[in-house]
């Protein structure tokens, strides 16, 4: 595709207002050899919004106009990409971006995990890989000069204000009514629904929950193992005496953010300080959470 051909079709495309872009103002650019720089932050109000489960908003190309990442999936959590009113870019929660974006002037832009492998690094927010447009060729999300970066992954709306985002309720339970706050525990595993979300454990399965599964000691080392999900980071903390208040006295064992783990359970080795009583706890952390 020659660039001058694209210029002929450049029109101003206005779109609906959306939440502020999640894109780092210092790192908004992607690049396509055939279409030049693209600004993923756009005009801020309409820029790209990367989410825990799907993307919204627009990328701006000076040569091609707005490219739409989606306007929200009809099932509330993931674009089907099989209907005219339900297309966009999904995020699998592990950093992979897949689906279809649309530019009025350039047609479909495909995000797929075989060739282009467009991804967001869950720790740094840096984007990498490529998207493909039949009319514009490869669009690189990072290159030697620049990379696009998101500062957060939006949870999206929480229509019933119970602290659990819509997308997670629809994905896990199929509606907004099954899961709720106030200590409600749908699967009776002693983990409230609202705590299964940050751990990304199944709120309808009582055997799926965040828990320490073993603590063993060998050669001056304590091995702590706990259940993990590939969509979460973890922090392991220890104390020598159970404190009166739950957030006093606990200290990171030194690992900082651990993960996302490739398999579950995950185990860390912690030097034994020779104390008789040593208590551990594990906290799940939502990547690039708000
Ligand atoms: Ca909710
Ligand atoms: Ca539960
Ligand atoms: Ca559960």
C-alpha cells in the first residue's frame, strides 16, 4: 500500500466520548511502515483504553484517521468478533491482545497471537508485537525508537457498585446478580465473592481459592507454596508473631511482586530466621490495577 493512496481516503471520523485513555503520555506511539506514526493516546478523551478483559477507545493516525479498538462487548466481558455490532480487541488477562480493530479509512486491523503476538507486559505496561491490516501491512506496537505503554488496565464499569467489575461478574457468573458484596460467599469456600475477584479464583467453585497449600522447612529455608493464577502477581509477607491488627507487623519476605506464575501452586524459598513462630500470608495483586 502506498502512502499517497491512503491520503486520498483520509477523512475525519468522530466517535463517541469514552473514558480517559490509559496510555502513558510519554509513550503513546506505535508505527506502521506504510502509515507512519500512530498515537494510541489520541486526544486523551478518545484515546485507547486497555482493560483487564477488553479494550476500548481509539488510536489516531495522522495519515488514516481514527482506528477503533471497540465500544464495549455486548456480553459485558469479551468481544465475540462474529457480529457487526460486537467487535474489538480482547485481553486474555495474561497480556495477550486479540481481535479486530476498525479504521473507517483502512478497514480491519487484526490482532492475533500466531504471527503478530501483540501483548502488554503485565508488570511494565509496555506493549509489544504487531497488528496487521490488509490495507496497511504490519503496525508495530514497539520498535527501536519508541513503544506504546499503558499505565493501567481498566476494570471497566461496576454497575451494581459491589466492588466486583461487570466483566468479571458476567464472565464468572453470567449475570450481575449472583455475586455481591457484604461478605456474600456464593460457593461457601470462606472467601467472599468480592475477594475472589482480586485473586481471580472461581467464585462458583469451592475448591478454587487463594490459599497457602504447604510450608516446609529444609536446610535453613522455609518453602512456602500457594495457589496461583497466571493473571495475577503475588506478594508474600511474614511476621514473627500474629499481630492484633491485620496490617501491622507484616513485612515483605523480599521477593516483591512475584509472577505472573506459569503454573500453580507456586513456591518461594525464604531464609529461615530461626524463629520458633513464623507466620506467612500471600496477597494477590491485580496487574496494573487502578
Ligand atoms: Ca459489580
Ligand atoms: Ca467464595
Ligand atoms: Ca472459589
